[in-house]
C-alpha cells in the first residue's frame, strides 16, 4: 500500500489540531484547579512536583521549576499557609 504525501500531510495537520485541543483542555483544567485550590500557577507546579517526587527544599524546587529561590520560598510559605 502506497502512502501519498498528501495523506501524510493531512494526518499531520489532524494530529497537530488534536494535540492543540488537548493542550488547551489541560491548560483550562490547570487554571480551574489552581483557582479551586487558591494557588497561582507556580504554586500548582510546585504541588505537582512534590506529589511526584516527594519532599524537596525550596532551592531544589526553584531549580526544577525555573524560578528564583526567593520566589520559591514565598510559594512554599503560601502553600504551608
């Protein structure tokens, strides 16, 4: 069975469209979750990381999430509430 370049192109576009929809749904879910938990995006990312990997210091979290240590300390303080 011969695959035509046009068929491949159409399939790639369809997959890209589906991926974009999934990404948008994930982002919407994360925004809703953050609102419900009363945390910002960085706080939510920190919580996700901690749930996956276990305990971390603010320095470790800041490196993993790409924020300053000072900012991560504030996030951890807010989460500890």
